C-alpha cells in the first residue's frame, strides 16, 4: 500500500500501518453476548460475521499517551487535528472472502485523503483511511473509514425533540434502547476510551452533548445485523453515513427494506424522526 505524498498536516505526513493479530474466539464470543446472541454459535474455524472485523486491529496507546478526551494523543496514524470533537462519520466496506475465527490476519492501512472544509457549524477536517485485511495470503476485506473533526465545547448540541417516528409501510423494524452499561461494554470491547460514550458529565460539560453519545460503528453494526437476519447468502458490500448523533437515554429505530439485485436500504432514525444514519448492504 502506497502513501500519498501530497497529504500533510503541519509536520505530520501519513504512514503505512501494518497490524497482525489473531481473530480471537473469546473476543467474538464477548461481542455475541453484547448482541444477545448465543456465544456457542461460534467456534475456532467459524466464519466471522460481516462487519465484526471492527472488533480487531484496534489502535492502541499506553495510558501516558491518552489525551483529555480519552482518545490517544493527536498524531501518529491519524493527523494531529486540534478540533475537539471526533466522530466516525462513515465507511465503505467490500467483502472478498470471510475471515476465519481462530486464525491470524493482517490489516494494512494508511490515510488516503485529508480535507479542510467549512460546514454549518464552522471549520471541519475530514480524514479518510483505507485498509486491506488479508488472511492466509488472500485479500478478505477492503475497508475505508471517514473520520470528521469538528469544533466543540461551547456549542451545545440540542437533545432530540418529541417523539415523531413513523414506520414506513412494509419495512423491517426494531426499536433500540441503549444504556450506559451497553455503551461501556462496547467501548471496552473496541478499546475505545472516548469519554463521550461512558462519561456523561464529560459529554455534557466538555463537549456540549445532551447525554452519552451512541457509537457510530455500533449503530452501523446494529443495522448490518438487521440486514443479515433478513437476507440469505453472504454480504458482499456495506456502506454507511452518519447524519446526526444518537444519544442515550432516548430510543432510536432501525429500519430496513430490501431493494433490487440483493441490495438492502437501511436507516437508524431517532425518536424525533431525525435520520441519524443511512446504510446500504449488498448480498450476492
């Protein structure tokens, strides 16, 4: 994987990061429990469900290198953007071969684009990382992640409004009510120390949110699991885009509808009717 020589942020330039680790059965079974799935469904040699690869190849840092928001200090693989709020804004994933539980796999990644823009709330920086995941010499997954950096602190984010959700006719539906324990367990599984997901006082007082923030990747996984439950055959591609934050304790709704050619259109909708995430899964 080549580094784009045109990308920089101050003294920072991209690197190629290669991580090899075992697709560990215990980690898989822990996440199964978070989703209320029987953990004995999985054994060494099982195929890892689509999108569960986000449980692995996690960015790590020693405690001495953790910033005040709970994330690793700025710099390193991602650019040292000084804006306070960081969000996983979207992803595009292609599945070539399933990962196998109990075997090592290697992820190679780099930052492929970096852009500064003016949004509705001021300056933002959008970084895109691309990863290839291989196992047994075969390319299994291609994964591109969009991370957005925004100003925060003194700009309070309003709480969701009154209930206004309307279920589209004929759509699949599930209501989700998160709680601090669920969010903490997912943070722990993904080695995500970002305090907006488990420290309510920090989320409210430092970043201006009305409550704990539900992880974007967790919402995306809820949607992909809905699609997997209703569709036959392997998932070949999945993409999502975050459009608005979801907060605990307000409930939200997962909505899905099959389209043409094995496609599934998905949304996560807040209780006030705001579409918080859109996603598309492709089966074939």
